[in-house]
C-alpha cells in the first residue's frame, strides 16, 4: 500500500509503530549529538544556523511522537 506521500507503507500497524519508535530514538540521539557539538570549530556554520537545525530536529521528533 502507498501512503499519501507516495511512499511504500509497511502494511501493518505494528511495523509502523516499531519504525516510528526507532525514528524517535534516532532523532533523539541526533539532537543530543547536535546540541553537544562545538559549532565554533566547524567552519562555515554559524551558531544561528546550528540553532535553526536543532529546532527543526526537535520539531521532527515531536511530529513523530504525535503519531505514536
């Protein structure tokens, strides 16, 4: 079955839940790593850009959590 975005759906709620939980865990890990990065040593990335990315990651995690 295809989703509204045209992506192949796994077909079962259990598989979807497991994928959502895994995505939530991975996003949480990424957010933690992102927040712990010293962006002052990364050339070409401003603190404002890094902050905006962190906000987007947090919003993505919240979207996934709403679907759980």
